[in-house]
């Protein structure tokens, strides 16, 4: 074979091979497009023609792209020609892989996945670009659907997230508002002067403390958390007899479906019993009743109420005693001067009996004065020198009478007198309270004895009240002097006696101490400052001569509603040279003064009279006759300051001598 023929055969083989390769490319399901410079089509297989919509004329013309396709990127943005894969491969000489291209053909968008691979000639220049095209419209639509779903999901998630964020913000605001509300509620409950609570009582009688405020700590010494966890500890602090009563009252209120208003005692942290008032309203539920209420410590209010009650009782006793004293003193005001007159003129054999009768009258007078001094305790009485020795003797004598022999009352007085500065009634009440307290300690004890001793120690006088009674333990001793503290059974004592005694001793500038032991007895020791010898000036005792003749006396008017009193006083004064007129009431007395032909030198005036009172008569006499001396005669003077216009105030009953001496002083 010649060389020429061989070359021909090789060319023929190449043609066949090229033909086979082209046939292979034609049969591929991937579009293959070969473009030369200027994007001229050098080759396009059937798949590429179909995908790109290339007609035979278009392939022949060598143009691969139609401007009507409106090429877009995968994002939907316009895809400029110079940025498309073939153009970039020619320009950069770099392959362009997996470029998505969207074309509009026959009114429908087709999505193509393209790869452009440049091929160079021997000079290294890009000779042509092989473009592979695959239709991914279905995948793209699916992807688009997924994208849309993703976007929708993201939008939904964002919307839901926003909603959740809004709800979180709302919940946060609600939580903050709840916390603020709880803080306000806590401040309110802590500022309320009491304890708020919720107690659930089941239909089967079981109880559960559902809520209790911080006030329970101050009331019971138990914190709120402990009280909720162990409500039985709170219950145990309630006095036993009150606890039983509370159960009954709660059951009755629950049955009647009405509110509760309870009073009971609770043992406070310091060991004292505190009075608690609880008010609650019921809320009936399927499993029982919820009681919502408040407990308030009203110990001070109850003490005040007891004080008012005691004060009212004392006022009532005072009013009754004053009435008794008035009538009793009027009777004695008749008896004493008449007995004195009879004694002065009686034969010798009768004088003994008359003297005994007069002593009984004087004893009755002293008893009434002591009772009235107790009634007048406290008040506006000014401090004055008080002989404590004489006062002790008076009080022990009074105690012997009112204790009626059940207790021996003895004295041990080492000095003749001991003057202190104080209110007479208050000092008397101090001694009487200690003696009465000693008597109460002797109940049920045979041979009970109270001894009151008085002695001097330097510039102080010491008074001791000793009894051999039941005595007191250390706890009672520590609480002595507390208002309303008493060791007596409920209803048998107010707890004010010793409290008053302690207060009086402090007011007198003294000190008080107590020693006691159960079964041994009790001793109260009081030390009071003695009055300086030069402090008080003894009252001047003017000498009087009751036997002076009629020329030295004057004309008097007696104004008293008791006829027998007027008569007795008139007899005494007439026998001593006075000229005496009578008036049965205040108005009659005023008329007598105004209509008298000769002026009166003095007026004896009773305070307690029907119609116009003695105080009013005194006021009118002072206005109309300011120089006319008025001597008050009364068994009970409630307010001495209202009698400042009087020349003298004499207590009924009084002896003839005391009456005449007083008149001589006034008329001198």
C-alpha cells in the first residue's frame, strides 16, 4: 500500500470515528452545544436543540440564544448575556459549572442546569466552548415548592416566634405585675396590725391552715412557714379552755353559715397571756368551708375596758357610798351633839352609858370617813404632810372591822410619828391594798395573821406588811406590779390593787420590795422619804373659850334640808350664845339672807339638798354678800376646788367643840 493510500485510509477512519462520536453525542439525553467565538453554534445535538428550542435554521444560522427567552438566574433576577456561562468561559477561560438558567419558551419557564467548558487551540486561545444542558424544571419546581414551603415555614415560624415572644413579654409583664402585687400584698399584710389567715375546715372536721401572714411571728413567736407546716403548734398556744370553746363556736357558725367573732387567749413569746380577737367570713366549697379572717391582739384594749369597768364600778360604789355617808352623817350629826348635850347635863349614873354611846358614834364617824377616803382615792387632792403612824393605826383598825375576825391584824410601831408628803387618800389606799392582798393570801389557812410594822431608818420610814399566807413563786414575783396580773382565779380579782400600790410608792418617791415563797408567806417592804422637820408649819390652833357669854357671839343662819340636823346644831349654838335661824333649803336660805332685818354674821350651809344645790347657794351668796362668811357642813365633798368661796369646810358629823371653835375662827 502506498503512502498516499494509507493517509487516505487514516482520514477516512477519522471521519468515521468523528461520525461515530457525533452519533454518540446525538443520542445523549443531555444537551450538548459547541459554540465558537461570537457564540456561533458549531454543533448541537438533538437534546440541546429540543431543550433550547433550536430549529434547523437557527442551528444553521449559528445563533444559540433568543432574546425572547427572558433569561433569568435561579433567584429570578435578569441574567445578562455577558454573564451567561458560555460568554464567561470565553472571557475568563475558566469552566462554568452548575449554572442555573431560566428561559421563557412557549409561555412557560424552563430551568436549565448548564456547564460550560472552554477548549484552547495550539496557541492557547479559547477556540470553542462545549456547553452541556440538562432540563431541571421539575426539580426546580420541586425546589421552588420546597423554597416556598421553607419560606412559608420560616414565615410561620417567625410569626409564631413573634407571637411566642409577645406572649413571653406578656407573661413577663404578668409575672412582674404578680410580683408587684405580691410585694404590695406582703407590705399590706405586714403593715396590718394583726394576723391575716385562711383556715379550711373540712366536712369531716379536719382543719388545714392554708395561709397566715407575718403577724403570727409577733403574736405567737412562730413564723408563717412554720405555722403553715405545723399548725398544731399554733393551736397548742391557745389556752385549753378557750380551745374547746373555739371548736364549738366554729362548728356552730359553720352549720349556720355565718361569720365568726371570737375572743380567746394565746400564750405570747414572753410567756404572758395575750387576748386575741378573731373575725372571719366563710366560703362554702364542695369539700368544706374556707374561713378568711384576721386575728388582732387587743390585750391593751381589753385592759382599758377592764380599767373603765373597774372605774365605773368604783364610781358606782362611790356614788352609793356618798349617799350612804350623807344619810349616815346626817344621823350622826344629830346623835353626836345631842349626846354631848345630854352628857353635859345628865346625872352621874347616866354619864357612863352616854359616854359609851358617844364613843360608838365617834367610831361610826371614823368608819364613814375611812370609807369615803377610799372612794375619793386618787383624784385632785393636793399633797400634804401625812402622819404615817396615825394612818397605819387607822387602816389596821378598819381592817379589823371589815375582816370580821377571820384574820388577826397586828401592829408593831416603834416610833410615835412619821410624817411624809403625799395625798392622804392615796397613802390610805396603798396600805389598805397591801392588807387586803395579805388577807386574800390567807384564805383557807388557819391562824392567819397580818402584821404591819413601822420603824424609822435615817431619813426614811420603813413600813412592812407581813402575812403567813400561801406565798408566791418566782414567776409571780417577777410580774408583781403589772396591771391586771393576778394569781387569783378568773373573776376573783382585777389585778389592779398591787399595781396601784406600786404606782403610789413611786409617786411618793419611795421604793417597794417583796419577799415570798410558796407555803411560807409574803413580806412587802416599803421605804418612804420622811418629811423634813422644818418643811411643814403646824397649823395654828387658836384658843377658844366655849363658855364665853352671849355678848361675844353672833347671828347665824343654818341652811340644811334635814330638820333634825338643824335642830341639833341650833341647840348647841344657842346654848353657847349664838342667835340661830333655820332654812330648809337653798332658796329659802337665800330669801332669809336678803330679807333679814339685821344682817347675819355667818351661814352654815349643807351641800346635798334638793332643789338648788349648796354649791350654787354658795356662789350666789358670794356674789351678793361677798363679806358674809359661809361655813360648809357636809359628809362628802366631791371637789373641794368648787368651794373656794367658803370660809371653812367642816365634815359631818362633828363635835360641838369643833363646831364652835371653827365658828370662832371664822367670825374672829
